[in-house]
C-alpha cells in the first residue's frame, strides 16, 4: 500500500476505534467515568488453502496450514448512555494489536496488526453472552513477495496489508471484573490489488480470551424506552478513487521491472438508494459508473522501461448494479454490496461479472461521509480498494 493510502486508512482507523461518537476531550475524565478493559487472546488455527503458495508451492514444498497468534486489546464497555449502545445490547469497542506466527517465517515473516474492534451480543443472559466480533485495520512486517529473494509468496506482495476479522464467541463472567470467552474467527489479509501478485491470505482460528476491567468504575446497564423509529428514504452519492497494479507479462525486461509493473487509476461514482427500516438497518440498491485504467490495459517496453499503450477511454469504463445492506452503528456504517457488471468492454481477460463489495463509512459532519471499501471477486480475491467521500440526502 502506498504512503497516502496508509495515512488515509490510519485516519479512518482512529475515527473508528476511538470516536464512534465524539468523546470528552478530557482523558482523565474518560478513565474515571468509563469502564475500561484489557483483553488478551490466544488463537490456534489453520490457513485456508486458497492459492498455490499455501497449497505447497513454496521453499519447503509443503502445505502452509497451521499457525498461532495473539492479540491485546484496549476496550470501552458501553453502558447505554447513548441510544445506539442500548440498541446493540451494550457492546464493547476499542483498538487492538495482533501478531501471527507461522513455521514458514522465512517466507511470510511475523505480521503485526493494528486494528479497530467492535463486539456486541447476539444474546445476553445474566452472566453468559453469545457475541459477534468485527475488526478492521492494517498489518505490517510481512516478508512479502520478491522476484529474487522470495519468489513463491504470491499471497502477500507488499510489506503492509489490510486486516479484516469476523467471528463469534461465548463469554462467561467469572467475577465482577473478569470475563472469559472462547470462539471462532475468520481473518483476511490483502493489499487490495495495490501491488501484485496478491492472492491474499485467509485463515480461521479457535480463540480463547480473557477480559479484565483495569479501572474502578462501577457501572450498570441503562435501559430507557426506545422511541419509535421514523422510516425514511435515503440517496447516497459518493465519489471513489483508488489505484490498481498491472504486471508486465513479457520477458524482454529485467525481472524487477517486470514485477514492478505500472499503476493505473480507478475512480467513479456510486449511487445508492436505501430504505432506512430501523435504527440499525438500511436496505436498498444502487448503480456504479467507473473508470478502471487497469481494465484492458496494455504495457509496452521502450528503452528497457515499461510504458502504457494508449487506448480509447471507453475501453476502461464499467457500469454495474448492486443490492445494498447497511448496518448502522451510530455514525459508523458497515456496508455489504454484492454487485453485477452490466457493461465492460472485453479486449483482455476480465474478472468475473459478479463481485463483492464490503466497506465502512463514517458520517463526519451532518450528511457528509467518508469511507473505504474493498471490491473483490470469488469471495477472497481482491480487485481494488475504493476510497469514498460523499453526501446523503434524506426524505
């Protein structure tokens, strides 16, 4: 991921993990009035065999299947001060640090992640909760693909990648301040096609957690009558931009130049029409008009350097439609939009016509929002990352 993308992502991560809504500016007041927890987790899991590198095309000529990982999180326990906290059955959220350990360290490294975290109960009993977990962040310290020194690692092609986590756990309260839980999680690592080859790494794990309250704040869950929700329509119009890497397919340049390839811009407009049916959910549909410079791109060699072959503008235009679901968490939303391409001019090999978009957006001011989305296909292969800024119109 380039420096600009990394900086923008970190800004959104801080907003997500520390500011689901504006908190008090006095740190001491925050820690003396808010239940704060530290959670430690141990994970033991398997790598899902989604590419040749994982399946055995590596230095050891063996499958990359098992790994161990650890995470440490700083969490806020919500109590119902705000309506959304009560609607989500008093979730916890915060920031976490994660590290995974593979026996193939010489080819994968020891990745370290920083991520925003959110967990809320599906069901809550007196001392027992069944929770879901979501995480989004950045991962560093990979030993990434290198055509000379690490040529087999087609899963991770850059030192930094996106971190995505989704899971469930069953949590039991051992004492007033201590909670234990066990669960299952799915993890995805990818750079969103910003650097190729990028098959991504997908993992699953059993998780064992201990969560302990570190301050002496007494709390109880507030339960107030929930006002009737006013259903309404919304139109979200957003502009997105990104970049995509294309590797040169010929052999008439040196191997470093070949795998550096060229970068092409991706941009466009998304229009989503939704019905806000509850405090937590919006359903709808939309369409996207985009320009993808990597679509049908052709590379040529001039004086030992790669150069783009000029093609008609229309060769890079895309038109797609999608149903939309939006999970609303106060100002933050998680977006799921499976899409279908209606138009793409085919001059080279195309990705499947059915794609998947998952993302987050944050309403930073009234009806204006910013966000990031990952567009993928086959449910595990990244196509490109969309950086979004847009406006919402309600009626």
